[in-house]
C-alpha cells in the first residue's frame, strides 16, 4: 500500500492518506491540519514539517548534503523526508 509524507501532501495541495511519520515512520496515525499546513503524529507526538525543516537546516548548514553530492534545493527536495530526519537524529545523537 502506498503511503505519503507530509511533503507529498503539501506538494499535492490536497490530503493524501495514509501519511507516514518522518520520525517514528508509523503509518496511519499522522493527521494533516490544512490550516497550519503541518501534520501531527499521534504515536510519537511529532509535528512533521517542524522537525523536517529543523533537520534540513542542520544538514544544509553542516555541509552534509554537499558531502553526499546534493547541491541544489531541487535535488535535496527529492530525498525522502524520513531519511533526512533519520540522518539528522542520528548525527545529533537523538532518539529515533
């Protein structure tokens, strides 16, 4: 069964189900709020865009994307948000 990230939902401009959490990767307990343009995971309590943007900023500022060969924002935006968050959490010694 296909699942979506909150980035997929925002890019589509409509709600897509089921949404996969960028942190715990649980599928089906993530609810998108159209007014805040963010989604919340009922399992781990993570706001999806908030954590994803924090991870993007950290990885861009640290030069991590360039080390992996990603130069442009377009290339970076093609990366699965869950992988971006997973890398960020691992590199900052936070629990996944």
